[in-house]
């Protein structure tokens, strides 16, 4: 029997809903019998936290039930700065402002904020920007005493150890099912449990913000699974 009940609300854009990331995390917990995880989401492709804050459905969803965790994910480039025709990480001022707004409302509802830093710059190979993005999330996490999901750090570690690792979609931007598996592993070990012996070697395939009830299953090799968990175990 599951040891505990955990509810998680995701607020973000395509980095949060691609390949049913929330459902995959819940699947991990179910496989391992470590928890019964209920997930929900407020998603909009390309949205900033400001846009999602101003959406009347967001507050309604937050207050609709007692969420243990509210996961916040900002637009991948924090607004962005164009230099030499390339979009780099932008000024985090607005990001910090809306993280604080969400933190305040979460505190009122006795929920804990979790910050999910997406692997935005890893596909284009802009590792310095990926590090700056992670630094912004880390700073916000410290200010709000909130755990941070360092997916960019994990992707860079995976690519460094296994250079031919394919964690990104053909669009060069979003995580593919293998990358989503790694991100789900980071969430699972951070919020739920370090026990992973019974977790299935599967991911999901979907690009729908509505998260299909029965998403297409993608089978992973035992080697891929072992490697991805080894990376997740290294990233704090």
C-alpha cells in the first residue's frame, strides 16, 4: 500500500506539460508503492508566471483543494535578451516578483512552493546561459526556502558523461521522452522518495497541455534507465 498521499499542482508552460511530466512522476510513485500522488496543472504554451498569475483560473485552482506542493516554472529564457541573433537569459526581476506573489498565496493555503528550472539552453548548447538560469532559480529558492529542480544541471551532467545522449526534441528546445524521464526522476527523489527499485522503464509521449488520460507509452532500455537515475542521484 502507498505510504502517503501527496498532491502536486504544476503552474507553467510546455516545459511542464510535454510528455505528461506530472503523470510520469505520479507513475513513478505508484510503481514504487512509495506514495499516492495526485497531480494537476495550469498550463499555457509560452506563458510567463505573470501571465499565469493574471489568469483567473489559476487562483481558483490553487484554492480548489489543499495542495502539498505548487510547482512554478517560468518561461525558459526569463524574457530573453537578443545578442548576435541569439536569445540569451533575460533579467530575472519579473520572475522574482511573481515567484514572491505565488509564494504568498501558497503560504496562505499551507502549500509548499517548488521551483522547476527547465533545461532551456541545453539544446542550443548555451551552457553558460543554462547556468545563469539555474542561478536565478537557486537564488529565488533560497529566498523562499523552496526546493529547486535543477533540470538544466542534470542535462549538462548527462551530456558531459555521455556526449551522445539525446534528451532534447528535434525542435532543439523541449525535453524528449528520455529527457522527461530524467526530469521526473529529479522530482521523484526530491519530493517523494529515493527508493527506485520498482519503477518502470517507461516514459510518455504527448505534447498536449491537457495531459491525455492514457498517454502513449515509450519504453526505455535498462541501460538508459540506470544511467538517468545515476544522474538524478548526483544532482541535489
